[in-house]
């Protein structure tokens, strides 16, 4: 799949982007492990979340849907999963693999977690090591997928993350549900806290103080009703587009604004973006708002390192904003970007260079010099967020941008082409 995006245009109107991917994953996982029925609405029906649903179906959980974002999960309780007859395929989803590793570590049976070629290149040692210290039996060649997990008795640990990672934190806490004693995770910087919020929503006590979360094993989860807010990461592409395209005025409805996820709003606002939050409210324990974004004159900044973990998935879009800004933007402390679906620093640097933007890579970031975007061809290397970010770049380009290898956009944002055209982007899709 390739995109061809014609230059120019503006983004206007009202749209609602798909449900939050992180919350969608966790609603399926905790709903399956709960006692009773969990009703989910607003679910993201992307390939990543569908992989998580398929994994629990393979372990005997009855799940109805998804249909129009609705899902009905008949939970089997913490100890009700059945041994799968085949490997559990996580597709392209690092979230699915890392969180499932925590769940599978405490089962009474063996399982294998596999993924696509991209996922098999991503490092899993950061989740394997703490799980092994809890007593988990996990085999992984070179610390990468596939993971062969032989369920074992677990014990609680007090673990300090060497780098901020919500996925690793969540995997340890999920394993802690099955562990004897108390499990605690401390992190060096704030990361998304959806797991902690949702565990409490399912009736499981989680102690939280500053950057430390603890729980005791042996409790139970109770089925709930969950309304998944729109995904701030998906909304980011439209925040970017409406900020850089002249004469834009766009309203994004019902977006989750969890404070551990709003780093991108603060970064863009510091750069001069005109972003307003309205109709602030709380839904299912998660803060939600409508977001209005209008054209703004962006300027380059040094991005504060404290904001990096709060916007780690949004940096491809931030790189495009920097390319459209006046002056230079410095990104540091973002080495995690090198082990995402692609090496996002390297791939974004190559793409921006091909469009005429000066950018200097560093080990943990880049220096981006704002300039005039030309047209050309960009290879997304199968990375959905890079593909969507360069699509929005065409709003400020001098000629068309062709983006290769876009099929994985379906993992997080299946209706991106349709919704972006509705808002005003001149995007065409081609099967290649």
C-alpha cells in the first residue's frame, strides 16, 4: 500500500479519531481476566487490538464483536485461561507481546508469543529480565521474539525501570497479579498510567505514589463497562496538520487527555501551535476533552527531556512540525525511538532529507532545521506513525509526496485515509 498526497489545502470541520489503542488493549486483557462480563464501547478495531482479542479467544475466552467499536467479553477470572493449541500471534504489536508476556508468565501452562518481521526485531530483554527475576521461565533467542513462556509460580519484586517504559511497567504489574506477595515498579520518569487506572477500575487495589506503583497478588478483577476515549496519538496527526496548514480550524471530539499522554500538546504549544481544550470531563476514570486546533506560526525549540516519555509515540509528527517551524528544534533523551516499529530517528531523518530539510541525527535524538518542504518519495519502512506524519507534511509541501509501505497504518488507525480526506487532506491510496 502506498499513499500519494497532493500539496496544499487546509483541515477544517469536526472529526472523531478512533479509540485509544493503549486503553483498547488493556480493556481486552483485563476484561478477559475479570470475573463476569465486560462491555467495551469506542474500541479501536485496528490490527494490533484484533491480535490481542484473537490471543484471548485462543485461550478459551468468549468475546462477542467487535462491531461498531463494541465488544462484550465474558471474563474467565485470573486462573481461567486455557492452554492455546498454537502460538499466540501478536502481529505488529509490541504492546500485545510485552503485556501478554506478563500475563502468560503466571499461567499453569506453556505458551509461545510470536509476531511479524518488524516485531521480531524489537528488543524484549527489557521485559524478560524483570519477569525472570519474579520466577518466570522465558526463552527468547537474543532477547527477541518469539518468546517461549513456561508458566511458573511467581513472587513479587521491587523493581526500578532502567528507562521509562509503560509497556514494561504494565507487564510487571500484570505478572504481579499472579505473584506471591507485593510487586512494586518505580520509573525514572512518568509514563502512561492506563494500566494502574484500569486495574483500579476493575476493583483491584493499586498503591501509587509519585513514580512508584505497587500491588499485592492474589486478588480478583470484576467485569466493568468501559467507554474508550479517542486516541491522543491518532489525534496528533490532525493536531500537526491543522497547525501547519494555512486557514485550518479543526475540532477533534472526545479525545483522551490523560496527563501521562499530553506531552505532544505541550510541545506543540511551546512551538506556537494554537490548541484549545474544551468540554473537559472524566469518562471511566480517564480525563477527556474536545480539542480545537487552528493554523499557527511554529518556531523551533529545545524540547525539554521531561516531556519526551510523555510524547514518545508522537515524535514522528513532532519532527514534521519542526521541519515546518522557523529556526531549529533540538530533540534529546529520545533513544527509545530507535527501537520502535522502525528506527524512527533514522527513518525520519532520511525522509526529511529527501524532502529538502536539513537534519542532523544524534544518538538520542536530532537537530531539525526548519525550512521549505519539497515533494518527493519517502519510505515509511512499514511504520504506521511515520507514514501518517509524512502524509500531513504534504499540507506544506511544494509538490506531491509519495509514501511507500503504508499497509501497517491499519494497525492503529484503519480509517486514516478516509478521515483525513474528510478533513481536507488530498490523499490517494494505491496497492503496490
